[in-house]
C-alpha cells in the first residue's frame, strides 16, 4: 500500500475528496461516470505494455465471501504498476471511459478501484446495476 497518495488527475482528486468526506459519494460517482479509468488486461504477447489483440481479458478477483467476480480498475495506468506485478500477463491494459466498460462488460460483477492504494473504493454488483440503469 502506498504511504502517501498524491492525486494526479481530477478523478483522483475527487476520489480523495470523497474518501475524506469533503464531497458526497454520489458526487464522486458522477465524476467517475464521466471519467476514463485504466483496466489491466491479460495479453499473452504484449508490445510496449499495450494489449495487442481485441481478445482482452480484464483482471478480476474473486470475492471470498460472496464468490462474485470483482473487476480491477485504476484511476490511471501508473496506479496499476505495483499491483499487477503479482499477476503475470497483466502488464498492459486499456484506458477507457468508465461508462464504456460498464456497457461492454455488463454489470454482473463488483468493481475495486485502486486496490493496494491508500485511496480507492469498491462498488458492489448491485450498485453497478443501479448506475447502469440510470445511464440507460
């Protein structure tokens, strides 16, 4: 875990504000819905850290309590570097709009944003379903 979190972009500033209680969670969610995030993807053959095929397999974890899949996302590619070292093949990834990820991958999973960082969050699958329903 990083001892000090220095925000590098607006999403990170708003995440820190939400975590420290300066803004309401729904305000952060509004920012997240309009932001790009980094999604680590598995790629057998990587070129310069970018996925080389369209068959991207996102990094997911299994929730020990519910058994549900949790999609791993980061507020920037730099935030993922240390975490993905423990997941061979996930050195590259995609920067994409959060709403695009919801649209393409569906909402049958939870999300963890910035795992391993002092500033992050988790969204349960039901919360994502509600967000997606409001976007439609």
